[in-house]
C-alpha cells in the first residue's frame, strides 16, 4: 500500500511515522536521508531504504526484487538498506 493509497499523503515524514506507528509492520522508502531526519528507533516499525536511482518504477523494481530476498533481515526500530 502506498502512502496515497492509505490516505496519508498530506502528512510530513514525522507526522506520517507517528500516524502509522503500530498500524503497519514495514515502512519502505527511497528517501536516502530518512535515518538522519527521523529517530527510527522511536517507532515500532521495520524500515527499508531502497537505494535506487530515482523513485520511478523502472529504477525501483530491481532493488525491490533484491529486498524480497532479504525480508528475513527485517527488524523493528531498525533500517535495512537495500541497493
């Protein structure tokens, strides 16, 4: 589900994380600075950073495929970086 699909696109990153805390298990983003902007350990969510050239599906899809092979590495309150 995307942020837009969830009806949460009007929230800033901090507001968004507070809203979804406890509602979702995993937060996937392409925001390369999320770990510097937010205290990820404060949220009971596993975070995934997909390092792709852009957020265009053609760039994200190969990285997302690599993420799916690493799902067992997810930990709540931590960031998993997938390149």
